[in-house]
C-alpha cells in the first residue's frame, strides 16, 4: 500500500497512475473540496483530510509501506502568502512526522527546482547549488526551500527514510487548475500572448516526472535530492512551438522585463478584489530575471531517469486542454 498526498493534482495524479500501472495499491489523501477528475479512471482508496490536520494524516499513513508527499500549494500569488507557507512547510513537517511515527519504510518527498539557485549566463544548475531561504523570491519559492531543509534535517537527526525529488516545470495532460505554466500554454495557444520576455525554463512531461518518482522509490539514496527535468528552453522558443502546433504566428515582440512590472502591480491589485490569481505577477517577473535551466544528469545516472523531448509534452498538453474545451 502506497499513500500519495495531493493525488488529485497535476503531478500527484500522474504519480498515482504510474504507481497503479506498476502494480501498487494506492491510497490518496485529498481535501474534501479537491476535484476528482484526474482520478476518475483509477481504482484507489481515498482518505479525506487536510495537510494541517494531524488526525487525518495519522489515519492516512496507517498501514502503508511507502509515502509520496506530492501535495503543495503552487501559486505565485495569493491574497494571504502565509497560507502558501503554512501548507508547504507545516504540512510537510506533519506528513513527515506521521510517516516516521508509523514506521513507513520509505518516503519520496516532492520538492522543486525552486529550492536550487540559478547559475549565471544561462548555465544549467544542479543539485549542488541549494538556495538559501533568504534569497528565495516569493512565498512559494521560500516555502519550498524551508520545507526541503526541514526534510533534510529530519533525515539527518531522526533517520527519516526520505528521498527528495525536484521536478522542474511539468507540462502535459491533467493540468486541471491549471498551473502557472499551463496558463501560459492556454493563453499562448489562444493568441493572447503577443510578446515574450527574454528568459528560459526547463520543460518536462508530467508522466516522465511521475516515472522519476517511482525510480526514486526503488533506487534513490536516502537524503539525496534528484532533479527530474527535461529540456532547457527559451520562453521565445516555447511560445513559438505552441503557435506552430495551433497554426498561429509566433510572437515577435520582445518585451523589456522592467516594463512589465506596472502591469503586474495592476494585475495583483485587481486580484485582491476579485480573488482570481493574476496571469502576470511581480514574483514571476523577478524570477524571470534568470534563465531557470537545470540538468537531470544525476537522476539519469543513479535512477535511470529519462525524459522525452519537450515538444511532445507541449503537444500532449495542447491536446488535453483542447479536449476539455479550454482551447477553441
């Protein structure tokens, strides 16, 4: 029996599908309000509860052999940024503590490349460049850094049997919310992104990330972190590929990043009224200063991890959004 937190989400559902195909019995811990669309075709046990509810977590870990803690609040903006920190930091501590007390054999903790420092001049960063919490931009990035350090401390001081995985930027089918990157795909495919910022990111198919989780369970070393990434891609080239896939002209206008800040401030002010997450955020613009390029060489070497070309991930994402009626 395997417990997955956040199994209704984008990455969590992909992990659940991957584990079920591999023959594991899956138990999912979900909030009562979590959408179940991604789990409709899976035969899994569901335990309802919140990451900050110790009793619910205790029920969820009872009798399981492995835990995949995938749940996280992935937003670049929130009316209450502390809500992101509470979920990602205190929720992670609660799950790790409960798993330790229950005698779980192994834990795979889903961190993020947000916990790693970008390197200058567009060089690919790796697991040896941890980001100090004081340098983290925005509540999400800060929360993931602090949570990862908490897991590392529990491994060192309490013998927590955890392996850490750091997905880069997953895209593909199942992005219900959608994630900030999924929103870029939808907006670009709809022709609503006439320009781009000179930045870059590492794109990976969500199903490859899920396979990396299983590889980490089977072959990962306790206390180690493994980047689960794909290809390093300029935002300009990503938008160009999306345009090509949907038969649109790619954006030609390169926008100065600093020029976008007044738009982001205005969007965030409006979001405080509407409660709807803005498409352009100040945290996102600050992050875009660096090309967020990474290498998965360690995971490839130690876990046998492999990732398909990013264009296949974009194609699958577009097909999935179109099938749901989010693209005309």
